[in-house]
C-alpha cells in the first residue's frame, strides 16, 4: 500500500474504498467533480494578500506576518506542505521578530479549497505551535470543513503522485 502513504493511519475500510477508486481510475475524476474550482492566487504578492485577509478576519490579535511566499523547495513527499517560522533579528538594542509562512508550490495549481486549508493550517500555528486539540479546534473555527479538506488533500496528493508515476 505504498501508493497510500498520505493516508497512513486511516481505517482499512476507508483505504479499501480509496484503492477501489484508484483501481477503477476514478480518483482524479471524483476530486475534479468535488474541487473543480481553481483559485487566482498565482504569485507571492497575491498569496500574501490572501493570507493577510484570512488572518485579519480570524486572527486579528496575532503577530503580524513579515513574508508569505510560494516555496518550490518544500518537499511535499516529506510532508512539508507549508511552514511557519519566526525569525529574530537584533536591530540596535531591540530584538525584532518576523513571522514567515511558506506554502509549497504545488498549491499554486491546486484547487482553491486546498489552498485555503493549508493557509488555515499555517495561520493556526501563529496561535498554537503543536498539533493538539486546541490547534485543530482553531482550524475548524476558521474552516468548518477543515478535516474533510485535509483528507481530500491527502487524496489529491496521492492522485498527483500516481499521475507522476504514470498510473
């Protein structure tokens, strides 16, 4: 079941249904039907504005963002879909912190719902560092369908990998 590495930990009956979709070449079509809506966030400036708008709507009191970019170096295969970092620099007698969010370039061409899900995930890390109950509660507060989107994103990544392999 190496083809289902993004779905590790899900129950066997669910994995069997996914295997059936793959075997009958219906996974891509199912995802296209459900998430055919593309987004217009094509460059880093648009991505920054998109993330900032979500942050302003849901996390107004959190620290400001210094940079938000698409990053081609993030390895989707190593489960890095996005990163959040805090960079501290000394400026005179002050310590300045800048927060950065980097989103894997695969999301430039992904359906709009998946971009929103990964942005919500990275924004939630501004308040909660760990993937704990509070973190996921914040994610579902910002995006009520967060858990379904996360699962479907895993299906999407599985589909992309199968396409790259040629089947």
